[in-house]
């Protein structure tokens, strides 16, 4: 099972062997350190806990002294023979590998029905004036509240998104960069979990 923590850099493009343009997302995957190995015998499940971005001495508090990393994540269901202190870097992946990438999507704040749910706006004629993007009927009102799951305005984005079947197009071991085909959730600097399929 191949896995690593990474940060989104930017989107760009490259040309494949046939001369076609391929959309690419560049991610920075600095070496991760194994902090804990969990097993079914001791913890009830198999997992490997890793950390990335080691903190400076003046940033380490008592609560994180044993795991002085900015980001600590756990990858479940992994039964590899890893030891505490082992390093995981981009060399575990190779070109052509299929991966799934998880991250937090961009937050878009409070949005209306047109942007959030793709509702059609009203026709800008016959007295509509300021009602172009307002909702129509929202159903019966006996509850005096909005029922859960109702398609209405609200917070949009900032959700955990997982995209599967993405292909690794290039691995730069010297700069710790992976070039992944397609778009990946989140803004620049978003923490990503990359797993091989």
C-alpha cells in the first residue's frame, strides 16, 4: 500500500507522447516520518500514523513533544512492515500509478440556491427586477423551519472531497514533487492524503 501526505502547489499543463495537452496538478510531498504503527492485537485495527513538516524547537509545546509535526495523519487498513522513525517519500510512487486524493475543498461562504444547487434564475422581464436569483416555492410551512436536506441557501464548500482514479504523470525525487493528471480539491497549500489504488 503506497501512501503519503502532500500539499497542493498549483495547476499547470504538460504534453503527452502524442502531443496532446494534459491538465496537471503539482503537489509537494516532503518525506513523512512514521510516528506509530497500530495493529489489531494492540489497538483493534491496522493503521500507520505519519507526520510531516517538523516544527522548530521554539514552536514545540508540551502537548506535542512526542510528535513535533505540523500535520499528523493516520492511514487505516495498512498492514506493511513499517517501524517508528521510517521515512516515506515520493520514491514509493512511479509514473502511471493510479491514486485517490483526499482534501478539503475551497470554502465559498454563504451562497444562494443558484450557485449552490444550480437552480435556474428567473427571466429578467415582466416586473422581476430584483428577484432574478431568488428561490421559488420552498414547500409547506407547517414546521416553521427549514427541513434538513432541503435545497436552500447555505454554507458551501469546505468539505472533505476524495477523487479516485487519478494518474501520476511524473515523479521528481530531487524536489519531492508529484505531477498528477487532473484537478485536485482545495486551494494552494491544502493538505492532501494520497493513496495508491
